[in-house]
């Protein structure tokens, strides 16, 4: 399930690598958070019961607001989380 999930991380000096998803992912809620690589971009990520991931990335003007509206309309229940920078 979610605790076993890994995500691809790109745009680093090491190249793409797998990184464990934060433990906060243990619920089946969508997560809204600022991208750690591209400041100002916001991500909405959701993992269903089968381990399938849905990811939407918002950039440009009002990226945060658009991500929140999308998460609310698409999933209804979401959590905004803060990830530490690399």
C-alpha cells in the first residue's frame, strides 16, 4: 500500500532516483504540496487502493489556488502537506 510507495525524483545532480514517499501518505487522501524541485509549482497526488498514482502538476499564475480547486473537485478530501527541501 502507500507505506511501500516510492516516487521518481528528477532534476538532481544524481539524476532520477527512487525516493520513499513520506509516511503521511498512509491515508487514501489526495496530497497537495509545493514541488521540491521547481519552486512555485504545486502538485496534487493521489494513490488509490490498488497502488495506482494520479499526479497533476500546476505551474504559473495562481498555481496553488488551481491545485486546491482541482483537488477539491477531483477528490473531495485532500491534505496539504509541506515537504522539506532537498
